[in-house]
C-alpha cells in the first residue's frame, strides 16, 4: 500500500514537473516581464490621490510578476508554483476590487457629469478590459498549472464569471448619486433682482483687478440657506477687491441686501455675481475619484461658510491639474490639498467640503449684464463679423506679444499677471511667425515684426558645410521640427520681407533635403557637429511640416523661373520636385498603410496644410486622400450639442470629464479648412464640412479672452485676444494663440455664411 502511494506521488510529481516544463516557463516569463512594468508604472505615475490601496495593489502585482518571472527563469518549480499561485490569487483579488471601483465610479461620474458621452464610456470599458487581460488569463493559467494533477473546473470558472457580473451590477447601484440638491429659488428671479439693483448703481469703472481674492466668508454654509449670492466687486473705499456673501430666504429679502451694496459700496465695473444654484456634500465614499468630484470650470467648493466660486478656481488653475505622467499637457482632476489650502482649511481629502453649482453673470464695461458659463459668455450664433473680430483680436495679441529682440512672449497668466518673455521652443516661435506672415497683413508694422521674428531664428542658426540647422538650445542636435518649421516660416514670410533671408532659406533647404531618406520619409533630425541625420523615432508633426516646407520651396523655385534675378545657392528645381514627389508617395502609400487606417490616425494636421499648398504645383491623389481620410476620422471626435452642453459644442474631445483642448480643436480647424479647399478643387461636396467648420470655429471664438470674460484679469491688455489651454485653465501660451488664429483666419476666408 505504501509502495503504491509512493508510486502515485512520484507520478504526480512527474506530471507536475511536465506541466511546468520549459515551454510553460518561457511563456510565463515573457508575460510577467511584459506586465510587471505596467503595474509598477501605474503605482508610481497614475494620479491615485488618496487611494493608497490601489497604489499598494499595483506594487504587489508588479513584485509578484517579477518574482514569478525570476522563478521561471531559474527553473525552480516549487518556488514557481508558490509565486505563480500567489500571483493568481492576488490578480483575481485585484480584478474584483478594480471591477467594484470602476463600476461604482462610473455610476457616480455619469450622474455628476450627465453627458460623459460614448467616448468616456468606451474608455472605462477599455480600462476594465485591459485589467481583465492583465490579470484573468495569467491567473486562470496559473491556478490550472499549479494545482497538482487537477483539471480546470469549468463550473467554478462559470460561477466566477457570474459572480463578477453580479459585482458589476451590484456595486454600481451601491454608489450614491452625485446629483446636487438644487436651491428652491427660480434663477430668473435672481437675475431680475440683480438687474433691478444694477439700475440704482452709481459706481464707476475701476482699473483694480478682481484677481487674488481669498474665499468669500458666508454666515452659513450655502447648503443650509435657501438663497446664497456671492458678489465680487471693487470697493469704492480704498479701491480694494472684495467678495460679499448675501444670504436670504427670498428674492425680495435678497434685493433689500443687494441694492444698498451696489448703490453705495461697489464700483460698477469690474463686477461678478455667482448664485449658488445647487449643493452637494462631499463625503469619504469613492475617495479614489476625488480628482473628478468637481467639474472643470462649472463647480465651486465651500468649507462651511468659506467658499470659492468656479471662476476663482480657474484663476488659481485648480482644475485638470494632476499630471498623468506621460505628457506635460495630459492633466486631469483637482488636488484636494490645494483646494483646502485655498479655503484656509487643514489639508486632507475632499470629505467634509461642499460642492456648489453656480449660475454666473458679469457686468461689462458698457454696464450690461452678461451670463457666463465656465468663465466665458454664453455662446451666441456665429457670424462673419464675429470671425473677423476674433481674428483681429488674435492678431492684436501676437503684435503685443512681439518682443524688441524679435521673440514672442511665450506665456502669460491673465489672473496673476505672470509672464514669461523668453520662448522655450524654436519650432513654436517659427510656427507663430508663419501664422503672422499668413494672416497679419502687409503693412509696415507687419513687415517689421516679421523681419525681427526671422532674425530671432537666424540667431539660433549653426552652419554646417553648405547647410544651416537650428539646434535645440544647449544641445548639438537639431530636431526635424527645428529644420522644417523655420524653413516654412522663412518661405511664407519672403513675400513680406523680401530677399534678405535667402541665404538662410537656401542652406536650411539643403539641410532638410539632406535628412530625407531614400523612401521619401525624413530622419528625426540632424547632428550639427557631424552634419549627419539622426536615428531614432519620428517626431510628432515634423514630417508634415517638412513636406509643407518642401512644397513651398518648389512653389518659390517655379515662380522664380520667370524672374530676371536668379536665386543663388538654392537647390535645383528638379531635385526639389523629386524630393517632394518621394515624400508625397511615402505618406500616401507607406506611412499609414495598415488595416486600421480608417479608424485611427495620429496628429497629421500639417500634412493637410501641405496637401492644400501642393494643389498648385504638385498634385498627388493619394496624398490628398490621406488628408481627407484623416479629417473624416478627426471629425468623429467633435462634440455635438446632443452629447454635451451648448458651450462645448464644436470642441474636440471625448466628453466633459476632460475639457476640449484649444490647440487640438484649432488643429482640427486648420486641417478642416485645408480639406475643404482640397475638396473644392476635386469637385467633391463640402456642405457637411462647412457646417462642422462653423461648429468648431464657434467653439474657438467663445473661448477667446475679451473685455467681458477678462473681468478679473490682472493685466487685461496683455491677455485680450489670447487663448488658454482649455476653458478651466487660464495660462495663455503663444502656440495656443497661433493655432487658434490660423484656424479662425483660414476658416473666415472659406465663405461659411451666405453672402460672405
């Protein structure tokens, strides 16, 4: 009997050893080595906030993946069984916890944001699906392999799947509603009270900004009072900004408090009114989504009676401020500690604070009352005069941003007055110069600004043999962006500034041709010490900029054939034409030739600009079709009125969880304007494109800083005409303005309105 048991044990051991043979070990090693960095990155980079349990889970899973891989590599079956089994149970536990967290959070966010849209819903499903792929297959395989001699129990797996589905449904219903409790007062009654009180105001226009104000101090929390109105104004005594919190039980009682305030204490402009229309206590539930419990630009926050309204949080840049870790501009959510410091409270989570929804109005310089949403005037129907005005304001911003040395003011914070004059990017300076030469006019002032801006680029130039490159400051490398976009700017500005930069144009052109590869694509840049092309990954945007520069070079050379004054040192026209042809063929035939072409593109706006430029000198059907396919794809991500509120209609994004970014929307507008021009030449219908263009430009015009929405700006003159990253972030960067101006300027020339 004992001998039989020993033989059976030996057989089981042999089966176990066979089950964890070299093939299994190789497979689990590869999977673990692929998945371990994902969990480790997630633990260190994702904005978990106070959700330490998720950070811990990621570290544990990362460590167990690494341990399992090591055991498999060194062929230790006993340790491999233990580590793999521990990994399997940890993975299943993590998946169950993540399922609970994702579905409860989705329920809460869908209630709060109301119009998350199919894109965000798909993203949540994608995140959950990724977690399933990272946990469930390896866990099931591990349990099957490490269980001595036992087969997988399908019934148990089925029960597990049903339990998982029950968790998805049950935990979603557990998440309490994020719907705020509305105040009982009719908003039209509040607006009537404000308008009536303004008629008795005798104040003047003040130059004192409303920025830098601390929280309003109300006698009671807005959640405890029927009616709370926050009035921000400049006090006549001392000319200091101030916020008064008026709380009443009826509109009539509110009027009795508001009328003497406006008639005796407040200057007439600047002045803002924020009525608390709804409140929601924030508790400790679902603390891991504290990041998203305040809607960007729409919600304010109170700690008892101390309150900050939405535009004040925007002024402090508190929305969408947590970095995702893979892109400087990829930010989401709010930081609870910063909000509490702003309120003068002890640091901690959002628990104990109150979210407030507000309806806002601002008094314009003309004394009229304008409703605001997300800090901008409620959107009006777009017309040609609005487009022309927005383009002129953008031009005015760039003119005022021009520095004596030829640079452009890189950054401005409207509410604090902070400025950064020195540009951080050669390519962004070149892009702004290009846009200015296209849209800035042909007068003497425009010519002088363009000359100085181009001379600013020349100061960065380094000569290499018969070429010139513009390396990134402090390095010996010139990226493709720094070769292509400056060349495009010099070429586009040449009709405005004349021939004085021809030497630089010729040498930059030689450098760009030098980094073109045999298949028509371009190297990522040039080593300026050796004059040789760099190797490595392609730079985003750069290849489209390179094609645009070469097409404009071809245009120049063709035009100069009719001139009596020959171009000296320029590449020969046949060589340039051959280079352009190879570049167009590469993009249209090889660059994006994959099965998902109709469903997925990168940022290819510059290729559309190049395709439009090539219409007169170098037609290529495949290249034009590439642009049209790209624009058709991008158009699917434009927010429609039925999916979001009217203020976001026309913005480029996937919902309100993350607001549409101005530059992304403007980039689509630039590409769409080019696509419309291409379709007109191809005799293809453009009515749907024109309608979409009106939506996109309507969004951009609404986001521009002007006299009314800049009521709290520290230096309005420096901000007017600019564009911020999005509606809940105040900072104005020069490339935000460049792209928005280009979209509006080219869009205005399309004839979007009858009779225009």
